[in-house]
């Protein structure tokens, strides 16, 4: 179950970050940076990045998946 949550948090983070990067085109179209931040914070597909990131931090802080991170990185 913990591994499934770990994978889910990574998938949510990647999807959300992809949309945040895609919406960077709004800056080219004349949005100010504050307007851009307001816009991405109002979109659910961008907010799932924060949900996935927080879930990932919680799982890593528990220490249950630290060995998995060690195996991936080394």
C-alpha cells in the first residue's frame, strides 16, 4: 500500500508540474507573474502537483520508503 501511495504521489506531482509548465505560455501572452500565480492556483490540474508533493514529503518523512529512494539514487 505504501509503495502504491509513493508511486501515486510521483504521478500526481509529474502531471501537475507538467500543467504548470504548459501554463507558462501565459506569461508570453501578456499575463503578469502575479496573474499567472493566481491562475495556476485556481486550476485543479495545477493543484494536484501540491497534493502529490505533500504526500511524497509525508511518505519520505515517515522513513518507510527511504531505502527505496536510496536504491533508486545509488
